[in-house]
C-alpha cells in the first residue's frame, strides 16, 4: 500500500465483505409456518429445487453463500422424506462444501467427462455452502438427481475492490405518492395467445380475458415492453409482440375494462432477467453518456405515447429483475456506480412525464434477504430514487414462504418503502396474506405472472376454460381491496 488512506480503504472494504459473509442467516430448518401448504411427507418427485441465498458474491476467495436443495412433487411441494443422491455441477471459479465446513465435498466424473460434487438429501433437505473463487464472472450451479428435472442458478462474482455503501437510514421515508393496493396479473402474452386462436371461457361462456380477470377480483394489469422486439434476435422477429404498438393496444383494453396499468420496461429487445440483460440493438454501440440519455429519452417518449392515447400508466418499473443489473455490460452489478447512474436516468425519464408516477425497482430475490439489502443499500446510497420495492418469488429459486415473509418484513422496517410481490405463480393465497399483512401497511400489492396460459399460473385449461382456482381471487379481493380493508 502506498498510503495510509489506501490501507484504510482496503481494511474497510475487507471488513464489509467479512461482515457480509459472517452474518449469513440460514433458512428455518424446522417448524416452518407454511409447512402444511408447502411440504408433504411422501410423494413422487418431479423436480430438484435449489435456492442460492445470495447470487452476487465478491470474488475474493473468501465470500460464500448458503445453498438449500430439496425435491418437489408436481404441485411444487417439498417431499420431506426424500433421500435422493445429488450431483452438483459448478461451471466456473467456485466450489461446494457441506454447510459450515471448509473442505470441498467429494467429487466424481460423470460419463461425459464432467466433474461434479456429491451429496444427498437427509429428511428431504440438503444444506451446502457455495464458495467463490478469485476470478470475477458468471458461475452456473446445477443440481441433478436421477431423471428429475434439474435445478440451476447463475451466481455472479464481482471484483474484490467493489465499494460498498449504505444510505443514511434516518433520512428514509415512505413515499407520499398515491399507491393503490394491487391484485394484478401480467398478461403480456395475451395478443400472442389470441393470434394462435385461443379463447377464454368462464363456466362455458366466452369472455374477454381482461374482463374475466376483472370479474374475479383483479384490479391491475402488468405489461412488459421491449425496445425493438421485431429485430432478428428480438423477442418477436418481424411481428413485434410486446413492442410499443402492441402494448398501446393492450393498454387501451386495460383502461376500457376499468383497470389500472403497471408498465414494465425491459430496456432490451429480448427477455431481461438475472441471467440476461442485453442492450437493445439500437443502443449496442453507444458510449455511456449517450446510453444514459437514450434511456432517459426512450422512457419519457414511451410514457408520452401512452398519455397521448389517453391510457397513462399508473405505475412504472424501471427495469425487470435487475438484481444483476441491466444494459450489460455497462450496467452490470459488477459496476455499482454505472448501474445506479443508468437507473437514475430511467427514473428521470419517467418523472419528467409525470412527477407523481410511482416508480418500482424490481429484484428477483423473494427469499434472499442479505442480497436484497446489498442491492437496495448500494442503489439508494448512490442516489437512486423510487417508491416501491418489487420482488419476484418463485420457490424453485427464491426459498420458502417463510424466507419470503421474513425478507419482506425486514425490508419494510429497513427502508420504509412499499413492497409488491410483482411476480409469482403458486401459493397464491399465502403470498397475498404475507404481503397485505406487512407492518405499517407497506405491503401494497401482488402480480401473478402469465395466468392465462396452461402453465405457470395454472388458471386455465388447454381449452381456455377458467379453473376453479381463480375463485381464490374473489375472496382475496374481498379481503384486501374492499373499502373495509383499505
């Protein structure tokens, strides 16, 4: 070290990373509050399920996180008597140990020549530690067992000289913007389903899909929007589904049905999620300052188009599942300063059109509290302003319902921001009960992902007839959206 200042900075950063490692809290192993709905003693396993409790680690050779592995049946319930043998594959600079141990698990070579770590479920559960190496990058972890559908995570390791920051918590306050309670549905696939000839029925009577959802308790529709999905490598080559034109048509249908609109900017021509956040082709070669300006102008121009049509958005997401960043490589999580600058540009574009527009930041970290804090602390401390924390919760990646509840309770207390489980599929009633019973009324909404198809939300059969499960939303609307419960 050349100066005492550099020495102090190094010690400070190491201490922050060390504290992050040492305060990892494992999930509840017994007496789960939601065990009756999320677990079964015996069953036929279909999938391996894995949660990585942090998916962003520091590449310093010391950072690590907990992995939780189970197997689930066709209903998504963990089988507590399972004793399956597990093969854990790690593609990248990292290794696996038993939980709380420092020695690598035993390894073997499969028939294709790939090395894997060996472990086994004990009473349906296997806890392991994932240890980061010293090379920053993306590491794929995959767990296989016999012929079951495997589980996988992508873990991003970032440079060891990362500067970690925290906000001044005394200055954090709840947004004064009007944020309505939401029971929402992302139905961005609807134009494609209708183009394929799909129709929707309620007790044999054909109905418009949006009106059908409204009549069963939904009050909000979430729509994703891509920049140029019609591009050759876009989401919808030549056709342009989920582009501006299609989304404007959908917005009119939403408003005509008397519902509210959450607009979800992906800022890409294709899917944007924790494993891929690629720039749209039109922005691929822009320098950083021009990229920020393009992001800001695009955000405002899209919202102005919705206003001009008379169908303004009621809430806006600046990015989709951005816990690993967006607009890679410029806005990757490995460059926290750049990421914050890009998010601020997006927010500026939104509020330039409507200063009262509620803005959501969306992270795919339902049960991962430590990583949620890492992301939110560093973005808020760098000046990113927003009103709602959006969370994805899929048990296959994001832990137990108990993990979700604990995360949301602690986030509400730490940041005093509204919280919304803006993507989920199963455990419909339980998720609403968790969200709408958060302290201080900070749980303000949910949004099921794509319930109109036959997968994921599972609310329609292959003939388009709504299933009985939709009736739960009639009850949830009465419980949480009526005047008595505002």
